[in-house]
């Protein structure tokens, strides 16, 4: 256990703080939350490395927990306030939702795999995190039951325009995701205003595409 605590502190000192992450609420949450507890036993030794970790589900799809730096920078980009209602889309372990739950009081998170959802609920409950609602749903569908949201965070890339998620934003709400409509991917904040959406590109990225957010395959003759 002490080795994990040291690794967690090293992650914060050597990965998070040097990567333009200045929100101390995020830094403190990542220092406190045991990232290894959100991983299967076989992946726990990798918990604090600068890696996107593949998480096995029961549906044959590839799910990933994004690396710590990308996780922190995307959460910071959402500029969360304590009173915000937040949707975390496509985190297969609950780790991102757990960090967000330390910043806001109301969090919903979706994953398209029932087994991963059940595991996530168990982990969150074991850590006493009671302000996260876990839903089983495709990434592109979001969570209409808990909408509208002040912020939506995509835990991965999207090759399609997530129009259903845009519709679940409040006026002034923002969606943060890695958009892969070109190369390179770009982490972008999309903000809803009266009758329109504005987009602001933040930085380049390279993250796995969320299951269900892939571009439809082109027909080949």
C-alpha cells in the first residue's frame, strides 16, 4: 500500500503539476484517490504510469482509462463549480467521475457495459463516494434522465459530432472532449448559448476513441 501512495505522489509531482494543471482541487483529488482501486488486479501495477489503460468489458469493445495527465487537463478545461451538475461519459472504471465528485456535488456517469457499471458502483461505494449516479448507456446517448448538465466530459475521443450530448447541456453549459474530425485530435470546449454552440480549441491530443463515437465505416465497392 505504501508503494502505491509513493507512486501516487510521484504522479502528481512529476506528471500532473508540470503539465499546466493549476487547479488545486484536481491536484488534491488525484493525490487522495487511490487510482489502483479503480483497476482490475492485473492492471494495478500500471496505475500511476503515463499510459492509457485498456479495461476489459464483457462486450468485446475496447474501453480505456485515459492517462493521468489527459484526465487532469480535460477536467480542468471544464472549469467546474461546486454547484454544477456534471455528466462523465465513457469512463469504464469510475475514476474520472470520482475526481469530479470531489469538485461538484452532482455527478452522473455513463458506460455501455453492464458489468463495468456494476464494478464501478462497487468501487465508488467502497470509497464512500455517494454523489455519483452510474448509468448503462451508449456514449453518444448521454443521460437524458439527469439532464440538463452544466458540463459534460468525454473520457476519450469522438469522430462524430455528439449532437445528442449538445442537447443535454444547459444554456452556458460546456462539453469537453477530444475531437478527431481531423488530424491531430484536438481537445475542444463546446459551449451552448441561446440558439447556437461555440467551440474553442485548447490543445492537441491523442486518445482512444470512445466506443459508439466512431465514424461510420465508408461503403467500399
